[in-house]
């Protein structure tokens, strides 16, 4: 059985004060979360605060990006070992905003996956098509290419150390959620693609859905066979909404 994971992606939001309040709220309601593992991915500069607030709770935390390099002259970059130094368990790699605004290629993302894995972090690998790509009917080709880049660099067994997140770009922050059927179709495709190389890895792989997931649609999405949780942007910034999604997994 795959344990569902609900991970918040705060993106570039928050302040010391707002994070104090948000995590206070999440901590006070976490007792109602029976099934899902819960994590928050914070802007790196706030990780010491997140660690201080979450240490000793069942809530894990992580970064939103990581360098492909171990250390050295890479101004502005953050190494996997640094994230680990502040107690991170997870790190998001290949979010569509990084791919689009920071021109991260599939190969760069695969190298980030490798760097995170080598350090002992659990990478959350994001894949997803744009609206244009969906309309052209190339959704499967796009997510396959993004997934294959990691398999080519690291081998299929490397997926046993990570989490996959299907995030249709057109659904991110738009309020336009993929229907449970649309999401399930891609999740099943991704799992089958991994199964083609290693059935056991595919069976154990958690595939999260991301893109305007909310308390109101989380349960029906997570009810689908191949949807093992969510990567939550906007709704992760309010404790009540985030907890609503985390508890929606109770029915699984
Ligand atoms: P959203 O973002 O929930 O605000 O759509 C999801 C994500 O980008 O991870």
C-alpha cells in the first residue's frame, strides 16, 4: 500500500510572521489527519524557522529547488547537503515554474533529482504539459520525456527513492483543476511507463496530483487508483484549506 502524501508548495510566499501563524494552525489540526503523510516545502531562507516549529511533529518539510552541484563557486545556489542540514526530508525538482522561468531543461532537472537523491533527500519530480501541448494531443509524450530524462540518467531504480508529481501547467494556480478522470489517465500512463521497466518500482511509486487542488475536490481526485496525494500551491497557504486536503485522504 502506498501511503498518500500531501505536500504544500508555498512558492515565493510568506514572512516570519505569516509562517508562524500558518504552521501554528497546521500543527493544531494535524491530529485529524489519519492517513496521509504531510509535508511543507518552504522558501529556503525560512527553513530554520520551519525546522524550529515542526521539529518533533509528524509534519515533514523540504525545499523547493536544489543545485545540481555538491558545493563550490555557484553563487546563489543551495546544495542538497544544506537542505539536509536543516532537517529537510523532501525537495521539489522540476516544478513547471522553474522549467518555464528559469529555463531548466529535462537534463538539468534529472541532475537535480540525482543530487537530491545522492544526499539522501527525497526528490519530488514534477512533470506536466502546457495547455497548448494538451490541445495538440502530446500530453503523454511530454510527461514521458520529462520522466525518461531521470530514468536515463539514474536508472529506473532511482524512482524508488523519489516521488512523482503530475502537474498540468494549465491547472496550476488557475482554478482550472484537471478532472479526476483526466488526472487518473495521466497517472496511470506514468505508472505503466515505469512498470514497463520495473513493476515493483511502479507499484511503490507515489504519484501526486498538483494543480488547483482544494478541500472541495481533493477527495474525488485522491479516490482514483493512481493518485497518491497532492502537491498543493495556493491552498497550502491557509491552514484550514491545507488541512482540509490532508484530511480528504482519510477516506483512502
Ligand atoms: P496550485 O499550485 O495548487 O496553486 O495550483 C500547485 C503547484 O504549483 O505545485
